[in-house]
């Protein structure tokens, strides 16, 4: 068993440059093809010419036989030129007559000679090769020798032309392949150099698009698309880090200020008062870091981590209970769960709880008096609706509320609102579960609609 040649450790041809390798292979294949065609050409020319010669010899032999039967002597008139010679041989192998060129020569064939036409061995007459045909009838044999000189000359002429033409054609084809490859590889090498430069200078530059509409151009365009996406991702990442740092600053600064005040305060009652605020600040920090961590995890792995069958309705009831226990804003907002029915989904219960909690918290924070939550199942989808009667979200901002760190109600102050990560987490978590989330106008208020693919496996069994 031979080991396949591994990439990276090439042997033989692989050591040469790509340009040389391809040109060499093209030249070898072309040479083999041209040589095969040349050999075929020479052979078929030769066999064609000899066929013609034999046909002419047969008709001439017939003529000579008729002349001999008529008692004519073989004179200069009976053979057309010196490329043909004739002998008449009797049954004992004696030469009875010969054309002028063969006078005094031993018979070219020896009896017994087969009756009728017969192709005998080639003979050498006066230094050149002749094809020998015999026609045996009535005790006499007509021996007709045709010179192969013309055939040899024509074959030699064709061979010479091919011997000159084939290398020339080979050189032309190889040269064309070499030049074309050189051009193509140069454009690729130019692209490579531009990419190498990019990694040194940053992602804001783009590759030059070659003019020819070929694969190299498509490669360059695809790489530019890739660079666009990389640059956007890099910017988003940088903005996220900057925003996160900015968000973390204010609670830390607040915490520090309170610590300073506490340190300066003399009485233990003042400490207690400040300690409560500091715990608040620390909680806010914890929440923020939790959210950042959740987003980082969602960015990292596209699917839910600990997926299993989950009853979405159970999660909704649990979260509503938690929310009621924690107390709704100013205590006047009621949460209605009349429209919650069964909804079985496949997913990570922790993430799904987060989705429900973030939507519920937002709704309770913005509602005037009532929040309505619903879960329903239809057409293989489980739909979760969270609806409030608050101010709603202006149309042009509806697609943007899911962006990270986006807060529409900055004026309400940081203590009241969060960091603007809640809906971003909702969107990422929902997408990770193969669902989608949208926000609509509920006139008045906002209506968040989330759907997940239904988990049918358990329900059917
Ligand atoms: N039910 C709603 N009614 C009106 N506006 C809303 C509603 N839900 C969200 N918004 C607006 O969308 C913004 C983004 O919401 P998101 O939940 O992402 O952030 P947040 O609630 O401010 O902070 P966090 O959820 O991280 O504590 C909010 O600041 C708010 O302006
Ligand atoms: Mg929120």
C-alpha cells in the first residue's frame, strides 16, 4: 500500500512552482497527443500510397499477361517507366522474358507460385526497394516489381514537416499556457500582498478588483464581502466593550462616592442608611455583569446549552408570581394571566425564564394599570405575548429597541430603568431557540410577540 502524498510535503513535481508544474503537465500531454497523431498520419499516408501502388500493379500485370498471351515480346513499350520492371517466368523457374531493366537478372520469385495474384517478398533492384506482385496463369508467371521510391519520399517529406511542426506547435501552446498562468497568478499574488498588508494596517481597506470577469475577480469580491462583515463585527465588538465599560462606570462611581460619605460619617445610623444604598448599587452591578455574561454566552454558542422539553406556561406563571411578590411599580399595575394556555417548547429553561422576566419587567415598568400575558399553541408554534397599556414604542424605534444598550426613556433616570440589555438578551435567546420576536403597537401600549417552534415529541407520545 502506498501512502498518499500529504499536502505540505510535496515530492517530485510538487516541489516546482505551480506555474511550472501546470505548464509542464500541459506540454507533456500536448506532446503525447501530437506525437500519436503524427505517427497515425504517417502510417495512414504510407498504407494509402502502397494500396494505390498495388492496385496499379494488378492492372498492369493483367495487361502484360494479355500481351504475353498474344505473343508480344516485352519491349520498352510494355513498361511505362523505370519505376516498374517485369519478368515472365515459366513453371521450372526459368526467366522467359524480362523488361529492359531486368535483363540478365535471376528470377525474382521461385516456383511454386500460387495461382492468380500473389504478393511476394520485396526485392532490391539497382539499389532500391520494389514491391513484387505475381500473376500466375497457364504455366507462366508474370512478375511485376513496383518501385517504393515515391512512397518512401512522400513519407519522408511528411515526417520532416511533422518533425519541424510538432515541436513548434508544442512550444507555442506551452508558451501560451505559461504566459496565461503568469498573468493569472500575478493577479492572485497581488491580492495576496494586499491581504498581507491589510492584516498589518487594519480592516478599513479593500482589495483592488481585477478587471477580468473571472474566478479571481469573484475571489476578490468575496474577500471584500468578508472584510465588510469582519469590520462590522469588529466595530460592534468594540462599541459593545466601550458601552459596557461606560455602563459599569456609573454604579462603581456611585458606590465609591457613597463609601466616601460613609467613611466620613461618624454615626452608625448614617452607616446603616448608606449601606442599604450601597447594597443597591452592588445589586445593579451584579445585574449588569450577569446580563453582559448572558450576552457573551449567547454570542459564543448559537444554540441553547441545556436544551430539554420545557413548559413555557409554567415558566410564565412562576415569573408572574415572582413579579407579584416583588411588588409592581407603585402597586397599581395588575398582571392578567387569563390567556395563558399550555405551550411546550424545547430549550434551556434558564434562558426561557430570562426571556419572560425581561419582557415582564419592561411591561410592568411602562404600564399604566395593566399587563396581560398570553401563551398559545398553533401550527407548530408556541406564541408568547406580553402586552401593556403604557406609552408604547414609536414606530421608527420598534426595530431598534432590541439593540444593545439602547434606552428610549433615558429621562426617567438610571435608577428606574436598566442598562438597555434586557431586550437584546431576549432577541439573542429567542433566536438561539429557533424562534423570533417582534414588537407591535397595542394602542395604547406595546405588545411584544415571541414565537418558538413547538416541541411535539412529548405531546404526541
Ligand atoms: N413595554 C414597553 N413599553 C415602552 N417602552 C419599552 C417597553 N419595553 C422596552 N421599552 C423601551 O425599550 C428600551 C430597551 O429595553 P430593554 O429592556 O432592552 O432595556 P431596559 O429595560 O432599559 O434595561 P434592562 O432591561 O437591561 O434593565 C427601554 O429603555 C424602553 O425605553
Ligand atoms: Mg428591560
